[in-house]
């Protein structure tokens, strides 16, 4: 089991806090700009229109949408727990929710979701999960997350192929490119898992770069760990191929997670008085938008997915209603979700710092 250095963790937490504040402020500004741009798509639209839409909505369906958002956080945690259990590391649901919240929160505020997995890995390693196991588990979960997103795109095409054509040519191009990018990403992850020697090659390549930069201290610190980590990674990769039951469970939890997240817009459409039958059109439109938002590396896909959802919805309803539905849907499925995850992660950092301080006090005594 990997040992954890409390001093290193405390330093890591302090560095991450500074970076997180910067990313959080940037994400808030981008969110405000995205909302402003959505509202600008209709000349006479105002917050009064949104307030009217919200106040007239059915509370029961709004609560259902809220539950879907909470399930979105929970199910990613359950998927990670399933993977870790297969590797022999049993963790409770609460820890799984923390790993999930860290991934969701930092994915939302960093370009191309680049901060999500490192943040999740930070808590997993602190919990005593070896670095190599953490890396494979997160890669595997990302692969299933990507596969589930692509599956949702296929479902949308199958149930409502005509809706894709209703998008503008620019939006259709974004959706096609987004699907191709997801396919390439999934292929890269599969290759990294199946060809563990590539991890060793990449690590050695990075070390050579450090040597050229004359960072000899960093080279010496990491050089001795590469062989051990590569061996652990290779063993984990071998276990993945022989555990199809775990792969299926991880995929199904990710698929259910994505389906429920997109169900938020369909439920809010019904809450606003829409037909349950036509709600399938709203769901498929949102699914296409999710695919298209993958092609531009914007934190949380903010602005991109908002544009795509409104572009698709305005073919199904008046433009003012489309904007209100998009704002409320994104408000619950994304912004509220990120806020909840941020609170969970903050609580996780607090407990971590508290535990480290307690350990330090015990060492002194």
C-alpha cells in the first residue's frame, strides 16, 4: 500500500487552494457571461420571463430534476467504488461521493476537464489507494464515461434522428466533431490501459525533458519510483481485462448517470406544462448538445452547450420558453451540481487538514 506523506499533503492542499480560487473566479465570470449570452438570443427576454416560467412550473417535477442531479453525483462515486473493489480496495459510499464530487467540481472549472481526475486522485491516494491503482481506476471510469456519452448520442439518433437536422449547420458540425473527439479519446484510453509499457515510455520521456531543463532534483526524486509504479500499473491493467463483470457495472453506472443528468431538462419541460411525449424530443436535443460541447475546451462546456441547447430547443417551442428552460435546466443540472460538489470537496479538504493537524499534534506529544 502506498504510504502518504502528511507534510506533502498539507503543502499540496495549500497550493491547490490558491489555484482553485483562481479557477473558481474564472468559472464564475464565464458562467455569468454564458447566461448573459443566452439571454441575448431573444431581444425582449428578461429575468421576469424566467421568473414567470419558474413560478408556474410544477414543484413535483422540479424536485424530480433535483433528485436526478444528486443521483448524477452519487452514481459516479458508485462506479469508482465498483472499480476499486475489483482491485481489492473496498471504500464506502461516502468516500465514493467525495471522489466523484472532486472530479465533477474541478472538471467544471478547468479547461477540457483537466483538473477533475487529479483532484479525485488526490483524495484516493490519501485514502491509501496506490497511485497506479488510482490511475487505472480513473482512466477506466473516464473510458466508461466517454462510452456512455457516445451511447447516449446513438440513442438520440435512434429515437429522434430528425432533431439533428433541425440544428443549424454550425451546431451540426460541432456535434459531429464532438463525437469524433470522444471516439479518439476513448481509443487513447483503451490503448493506455491495454499497453501498460506505454506509460513507462511516456514517464521516461518526461524525465528526459526534466534532465534537459536541468531539474536534476526532480529527476532523482522520481526516477526510482517509475519501475515500481509501472509494475503496479501493469498488474492493474491485467486485472481489468479479466474482470468483465466490473467493466459492465462501471459502464452501466456511468450510462445511468448521464441519462439522469440529461433527464433534468425533460423533467423541467414537463414541469413547465409540456407534454411527456414531447419530453423525449427535449431529452434528445440535450443529448446532441452534450456531444457537441465536447469539441471545445471550455471549462464546464459553458457557453457552448448553452448555445447548442437553445439552438435545438427553439425548434420545439417559442424562443422565450427555450431560453427559460435552458437556464433552469443548466442551473440545476450544472451550476447547482457544481455548487454542491464544491461544498463536498471543501468539507473533504477541511477534514483532511484537520486530520493532518491532529497527526502533527500527536507526533509532537
